């Protein structure tokens, strides 16, 4: 018994000696070769180190380590790990901590494949440089608690990451910081920040089944110059943000960029509850507000533009849109739908639209494309429009418009369906027609549109009129009464495609009525009478080879145009001038106006003009000289046409 006890004591003593020897070796130069020898006979046979340090109880640090796997060789300035007391978990070597410092890697999938063979409590990578395809990152520090690999090279887990720079196809994210709980589902970014395009970006994000939602994100100082656009930058970064499907809250501060053809300068904007997988019209309780130093779009500029927009159920509600535009100001509030607009208020003051009137025409075309348009309160004050792009030139200055409860388009048909409207202008002109202090008063109730007063003072006369247009009745019957005096003859001639120029003052009276529901109804129903006269008249035929050119002073006592269901009959009385007699007569059916005739005859001893203005046939000559050949002009008169 004593011998057995003595043997047991000797074995225990020997074991303690061996342990003490091994423990002593851990603090000597023998540790490095022993460690390399042990690694050479393990699954990590490609790993070796220039020096190895030990810390109690189970922590090793490998300095200037090298790992060879196949054709790949990795240099690891420092590799440190603490072995778990359990040593093995689920068939894997268990490490409480693993630190890799200074690694430069081009295939992160290979590193992930190695790390997946370990059970790691805390993984840390420091001063990591990464390059994989179009993605690169430098000076990356990352810590992952309890990393779990399933698919992809980035494991799930609690992640804290920082990087001096993340670079992708020309776009750089600098000073990147991320604190996140990354899971297969329902991941959370507790905080993230970086610099991009001179902007500071920070915020949080949450993952849902439909994608990621941005929460409390702020972008400050974004600056993308004219040579680039935000659309392009976002397209480049699409792989990094393509899974973002929702904005819970996003603030843009002091940012300048071009997006969707619009250039924003010094923009502050707030976006809330927007679904990025849907169009603006498909949002549910979305919100956008903005304040911009300027916005440039399609050649037009808004200055100091502000607005609050609400998106919900195929509806955009505009609260307090306010902007300086064309040296004036525009204010608007109301509701806009894809094919309709219901405005509570539209106020325009001091606008001077002096150029680029095609843009104004394009805007009018978009408005006419609406199915419904109503404005509860319309105010236009001290505004000016000048059209110099094509003849006849025209302008409105000192324009004032006051409208109440206006319904301007119904079922795609423009007109004053309801409301009251008063229009005035300090000065206006159309071609040679010049007027001042023009006034229009009109009202409508349930589609019964009445022109109560039209009065336009001319330089040497006036135009006045009244009328009615029953938009609500079958066929949309209308009637119009106009009269005027001092109207320049030159203002009439541009309506007709004839090689004639003239001057003089005309007086006229018009009573007309018809149906307007369609062009066919209009041409079959136009009835009424126009009587006109011209004093101090002068008419010249342009472009003919007659020498001297044909020109004639004249007076027209009366021209009568009678219309009966689209058939026009013209007769003149006392067309005369110095030693000249003449006449105007004709018949035109608006259903087929090119087959009609409008004859003009002016004869004097040494000048003659015989013309059919519809057919474009002209005979001009001087009986005192040999007859000149006829002038044939294509029959393109606009009588009875659009």
C-alpha cells in the first residue's frame, strides 16, 4: 500500500514538473518553434510566425505571421487569440477572442471560409485593407460579437465597424462608422456616419421584410457639381443602397445637386414615410418639405422656393408653396392628382415673362391635358407677358386677374364652367393692334358662361362686346356680340394668308351664334352677320413684278358678311378711292372652304387688281403699260379654317 501511494505521489509530482516545465517554456524562446511545430501538425498547417508571445491563461500572440493556402499567401503583422476553456464547441476549435491586425486581403471569401471553421466569441480585425472587384476599403477596424456565417463573406452578429475610406466605382465614403446588429432578418443599424461628396451623412436604419428603412438620417452639405448628377451617383452606388425601400425620416441640409433634370442649390429638405418602391402618386401618408435658394428646371428658375407636400391615396396636397419667379412671386396651395388639380389659392404678382414663351406654351399644354381644374381664389397682380418668338408679336402689361370659385376644366373640356373672373391690363398689343386699360368681366354658373363686359380702348377707338356660351347644353350653343371702331386694318390681314398689306381704320359690328361641341357642329351651325367699314384705307399687293408696284388708297363704306349655318356670303358697298372703283363679294361654305370664292376688284385708269383671295389667283397690272403676268399663290387662305 505504501508503495502504491509512493508511486501515485511520484506520478503527480512528475506531472506537476512537466506542467511547470511546459509553463516555463511558454516564457522562453522555445515557445515560437514549439508553436510553429504544433501548427504544422494541425488543420492550420500553413500558418507560422516569427515570434510568439503567451499571456496567462490561454492567450497567444503571433507576430509577423504568414499563412499559406494553395497559391495564396497572407501576411499577418499580428494574430492574437484566446482559446476557450472548453477548447471545442460543435466540432470547431473554440476561441474566446480572435484579433487579426494589418491584413491586406483581395478575396474576403477565402478569409471567411477559414474563419467559419472556428467558433469565435469576439472577432476583431484592425487596420484591414480590402479589395474585392469594384469595392475597396482601407484602414478598416471591425469587431463582431459571436459571428455566424451562413451565406456571403460577411457574418451575422453585433458589428462595430470603422474605415478611413470605402471606395466603389469612383464614389468614396470617408470616415465610415457603423454600429449594427446584422441578422438574416430584422437587422438594425443603431448608428452610421460617413462623408460623401463633401457631405456629412449620419443616421439609423431598420430592416423589414420589404427591405431597409432609413430612420433619422441627416445629409448635410452635399455638393454635386454641374458636371455630374445625383441620379448618376446613386446609380453607381446602387449595389450599396438597392435594398433601401423606405424612408422613415431623412433630412437634407445645405445641399446642392441635380436630380431628375432639376438643379437644386442650397437645399434644405425633410422627407418622411416615403415608400421608394412606389411612385409619388402611390404613397400613403408621405411628407416632403423643402426650402431652396434656387431650383432650375427646363430652363426656368425658382428662387427662395419653399413648400410642404403631403402624399396620400393618389393625391398630392400642397401647403404654402412660395417662390420668386420671373422677377415676381408665386404662391400656391391645393390638391393635385395625376389628371386633375383643385387649388385653394393661386397668387401671382409682379411676374415678367419676357422671353422663352415656348415654355409658357408648354405649361399651358400640360394644363389643358388635365381632366379637371378648379381654383377657389385666383389673384394675378402687376404681371407682364411679352411674346417675341414668332409673329404676330403680342404682349400684356400691368395684367391683373381676380377669380373666385373657378372651375376651368371639366371632363377634359376647357372653359369657365363655374365662377367669376375679372381681367384687366394696363396695356396690350397684338401685332399692330395697340390698346390700353382693357377690361373683361365674365361669370358662369353650372356651365352657363356669360361674357358680361369686354371693353378694350384703342389708340383711336375701342372694342366692346358681350356673349354667352352654354357649355352645359347639348351642342354647347354660343352667341357673341362685338363692336368696335378705330381698329387698324393691318390687324385684320394677318388672319388671312394673302400677299396684301394695308393700313387704315375700320369700324365693325358683329352678331354671331352657333354650336361649339365639335368642329363639325361649328362649321354647320355658324350664323349671324358682320358689317364693317374702312376709312383712310391703303392696300398694296406684295411680291408682284408690276412696275410701279400695285398700291391703292381706298374707302369702304360697308362690307356685309352674312352667315347661315356655316355658309358665308360677302357683299360690299361703295369700295372706292381716287379715280378708283371696286367691290368685294364671295361665297364660302365652312364645311369645304377651299372650294369657295372671295373676289376683290379694284380698278383705276392706270392700276387694276382682280383677285380671288380663296383660290390665290391675282391679276395686277397697269393698263397704261403692257399687261403683266398673273401671280398665282396656293389657296391657303385661313378663311373658315383653324
